[in-house]
């Protein structure tokens, strides 16, 4: 039986969570309740929704949870862009995290396209 842990996208999303935690460890203390918290929650949401959707057992529900994961990826992408532009966080290396995020988003996009329409309610 295949579980969510067998999904390459879930495995890659877990790697992304670790990368986000490592990146945000370099953020200043005053960001702990700001960008650090937001970025970590968005990152954790991606594999969490993939797992929950896979365990639901129905394709329609799985698809909906993949859309939620995709949305969390867009949130994280936005938060990374914000962090890159802030003077107290722009000196950090965002490449490893951004590369992983791009890979996860592409994988989610491919999975969603296999369901047909890329619209959440279609």
C-alpha cells in the first residue's frame, strides 16, 4: 500500500521544511513572531496537507488538499521575497530554500494537472 510517505513531493516538501527552519534560524530575534513564524507555518502546511489529502482516500479530497498545499507554497514564496528585500534578512542565502520550493511547486502543479482542470472547484 502506498502512503503519503512514498510520495516524492511529500519527501521533497519535508526537505523544504528543514531548509526553511535552517534559513529562519538566521533571522533576527525580533522576527520570531513575524516572518520566522509565518514562513515556518507555511512550509509545514505543504507536506501536512499532502499527507492529509492522501489519507482521505478520495481523489476529489486529495486534489483539494493539494490546492491548499500549493497555496501555502505561494505564501512561502511571497514571504521569501519579502525577507530578501528587508535589510536585516537580505544578506542570507535563499537559494537552497528557493530551489526546493520551486521543485515542490512544480511537482504539485504536475499532480494537479493530472486531475484535469487547475481550478480548485472544477
